């Protein structure tokens, strides 16, 4: 069971858990902003650019060591 | 066919083709060096397992309310797509080794030869390696078929696109009788990462209650926008960091 859960985690989350956490937080923020009656479509594009840039930068730094 | 359906079919076809090329390399390696019938039995068993997964999870996903489905599917696609895109950017920038089917084929064949003489009737090694290779590569495709298909209630269309991609790769492999080293895998992976991230972002935001300006037409801006950002990141990285030689494992996204 533990191995199966680990495999699912590895399959979905992959190398960088921060991406999954960031996406979950961005979706929650989108829901929060939308529920307040404010336009919320811009939250995910900003989050995607930020998350991708940070993750790639971190991986590049790690690869260059 | 709507623009979203074309995007669905194209994304699934590309993702499936690239995974099928990788699975083909593994099956070719164990088939030619060990035992073809055992390797093909492994392929058949893996395909049956994948069909069972899609058949079991497809109806469960499509029965969810559309808002819940879009948040779940959008979030998963976005996480999955960003992982693909991240690796594609690192490969394009020279910071991660590109997939090389000829090298992977040589490594798999060498490993298969190193396990000793195969039994006459059934070769468990060839079966296990072919099964594992097809199942692991196929799981990603099953995930994409399920998420894309369920969200638009077009699991059939997604499965058809996946089937067409597999048949195309099998036909090309049978014609070449060698690993498909000339398929532009890394470019295809870049494209799949862009599509998964774009559709994930679109559906995730809609599921969370946001409304895109222009509705479905927003995808016409989102997809090129994500592509532009990814290309810019790869270009910036390739100019600022020295290339890194890294040998990837045989089975990898």
C-alpha cells in the first residue's frame, strides 16, 4: 500500500513538489478571488510563470554544481 | 470538431506518440536480444492493464459535477504539464540530457544479454521488461486520455487519438526495424508540456470559478503565451549556464 501511494506521488508530483503545492495554492486563491466577485482569470497565468521560472532556475543551479 | 476538441486530440496524439516511441525501443531491445513471443506477451498484458485502468476510472471521472471535475482535472494537468515543460526547458537549454533512442536501445540490449541464456519456451525477463516498459510509458498516456477526455466528455475521442498514435508508431517501427531515433521526441515533449499546462490552466481556473475573457477563445492566447514563456526561459538558460552532460535513466518522462 505504501509503495503504491509512493508510486502515485512520484507519478503525479514528480521531481519538484513545490510545483504541485504552488498549483494547489493558486487554484485556492483563484476560487477565493472569484468568490469575492472579482475577476480571477489572471491568478493562474501569473502563478504558472512564477512556479515554472523558480523550478527551472532551481534545477539549473543544481545541474551546474 | 471544436477548437478544444482539436486541442484534445492533438495533445493526446503527440503525448501518446512520444511515449510509444520510448516503449517501442524497450520492446525492440528485449525482443531482438531475448525472445519475441515473451516480449509481445508482456506488451499484451500491459495493454490489457491500461485498458482496464481507463475503463474503470473513465466513468467514475465523467460522473463528477463539471465544476469539481474541472478543478481536479485542471490542477492535475497543470502539475503534470509543468513537470513535462520543466524537463523540456532544461533539455532545450542543454542542462539535461536529451532522449537518445539509439543509446537507450543499446543499454537495454546490453542489459538483456547480460542476464544469461534465455529459456526455450517462456522468457520471464523479456516479459517483465516489456510489460514494465509499456505499462510505465502507457500510464502517462492513460492519465492524459482520462483527464482530457473526461473533462470534455470525449474519452472516446481521446482514446481514438491515442490508438492512432500507437498504430502510427508501430507501423513506423515495423518499417524501420530499429528504434525510431529520428522522431523529434524532445520537440514533441516540449509541445505536449505546453498543451497540458495551457489546458490545465484554462480548465483549472474555470473550475475554481474564474471566467476567461473571450471564453474558449482565450485558449488562442493561452497556448502561444505559454509557448513563448517556455521558449524564452530555455533561451535565457542556454545563454547563462554551461551545458551539463547527464545520462538519463532508460525509462523517464
